[in-house]
C-alpha cells in the first residue's frame, strides 16, 4: 500500500519551471576611468571600463527539463584592444581577453601608453575595438523542450574613448653657438630658446645637460629666467669644458626648461638635443729652416713657431729640450699671443759638443699657453730640427809660409844695410 501511495505522489509532482528568453543581445559601451589627461612625453596608464547594458525582449517560465546554457545578452569571450588612431599616443599593450560579460555588468582593462613628445594641446579619440560572440537564436523557436540548438553571432565593435593633452611649455632652440670650444679647454655655449608650447611657465630655469658620454660637459648648467610665457624668447650663456680625448667634430648637448605650471606643480619640459661644433686640440709647428751649429760651437739659434689651431694661444711660451750632443743654458722663450695662423720666433742658447757627429738632429719642443678662460694649457710635443756642421779643416802650411816670409824679409834687409 505504501508503494502505491509513493507512486501516486510521483505522478502528481509538478514539472520544474524553466526560464526562457525571447531575443535580446549585448549592448557594450566603454569609457575611461581615472586619469584621462596627460602631458606630452608622459608614460600613461589608460584604464577602460566596459559596460554591458543589453536587455531581453521577453522572458517567461514554462515546463521543461533543460535550462538554457547561455543568455543572448551575455557578451562571451570578450576581447578588447586600444589603438592610437590619429592621436599622439603610442599604445604599448596588446589586445586582451577579459572573459564573458553578462548584462548588467562591468569589466575593466588597462593599457600602457606613451604620449609623444610633440603632442599638442587638445582632445583626441582613441579607437577601442571590442570583439565578442553572443547567443542569437530564440529559445521559443527550439523544436522540443528536451533539445537546445545554440546559434552564436560574432560581433566586432569600435568605441571611441577620449583622452586630453594638457598644455605644457615646449621649447625650440632657435640658435646655438659656441665660443672657444676646443678639445681639452673650456669655452662657452650661447643659446636662444623659444617657448612654442601652450603653457606660460613660471619661475623657469633653462638647463643645459650633458648628453650621455658627450665630450661637451657643462660646468654652469642652469640659468634662471623667471616667467617664460608662450612665444617668449630668452638668451642664455653657459660655461662648458671639452674633454681631452675629444676630436674636432660636433657633439650633442641637451636643453630643457624646469618651471611651475598653472596647477602649481614643478615640471620639466621635453628635452631638445642640439649639436655643438668643437675644434681640434690647438697644435703648433716649427716652420723655420733647420738651425745650424758647428762642432764645439756655442751660439743663439732662432726657431719659428706657427699656430695651426683655430683660436689664439695667449701668453705663449716655448720650450726646447736639449739632449746629447747638445746642452743649453736657456731652454725657454716667451712668444706672446699667437693668433690662428700666426707666427712667433724663439731664441735659445745652444752648444754642440766637439765630439758631435755632423748631421741632422731633432729636439723635442712644446708650447705652453693660456686659453680664452685663462686656463693653462700645453701642446703636444713636436720637433725642431738642428744641423751639426763640421769644423773647418786646419792648414799646417800657413804658419810655415809666414815664417819663411819673415826670414826672407830679414835677409833682404841685411843685404841692403851691410
């Protein structure tokens, strides 16, 4: 009897209700959350919110045994990618899969980006591309309550999102000249800088910086200019040193402006690099003929020096190093100021040993001078030519002839007076 009652209860148990939907599809919108204003040259993180606001046309519950696996308003396998379009932005992050997005619902995706240095003030639209698929067939069209046939539609959608570029001071080095930029010395760099940006800089300082391992090294690197309004132009001068191992060529230096912006923040402009020509190290040459000195002779020789460089050698002094078979009691000589291409003559007291072999010799010489900033400099060692000439041969007959003549004169005188 109990078994019969249980069977009757099973028979009268109502069927489970299954919710079904008519139509509907995802409705994806997007916007940037957090910061969407950036400065030129800035590293940026752009975070996008994806929102699904899709709705079903109709839902109802009827008897059935199989619930639908998906809902038509769910965006499945949602992938999102951010592009630059025509905006001055470099997007670093590849498209990313954020999974399924039901309705209503939200998901976020972050993208690394770089605002270009030449970005100008304004608003820019970045294309956000989303791809997904959704269940597109109507549940009411299913043939039976025990069979579900799923049909999906693939969607690609582009949604514009907005970023803004803030105003900044942007510099243009209108003119850059060097004064006395010579290898191994100090000189000056003169800059004319214009603000071509959209920001009026306050409490501004123009900075000159070494570019990597450049041979031009600033020793005065900052000039305070105060207000630096849009389209303003300033002129600055900096003292720099040129390394000894440099060559005669152009070397880069970096220029930037540090200032206070309209928000009260201290910021630095994008860097501009300019090239500065550097002259080769100051060199000299001996341009006089080889000085001649005889064996065993002591005399004053003259040596002519020519400035082969591009700047004046101030208060120049020359030195000649006497070595065997020579000696000197005065190895230095004052030359004075020698302009580029100019000449000066030095005189040295030089002695040649009596045992010196006749022939051509070279002696080391160098020039010490003052550069344009009154720093002491010394040239590389170069050569001065000296020739040793043989002594004239002695003539033993000369005294004998003189004696014979004397004897002859005495004999003639005696003949006449006797």
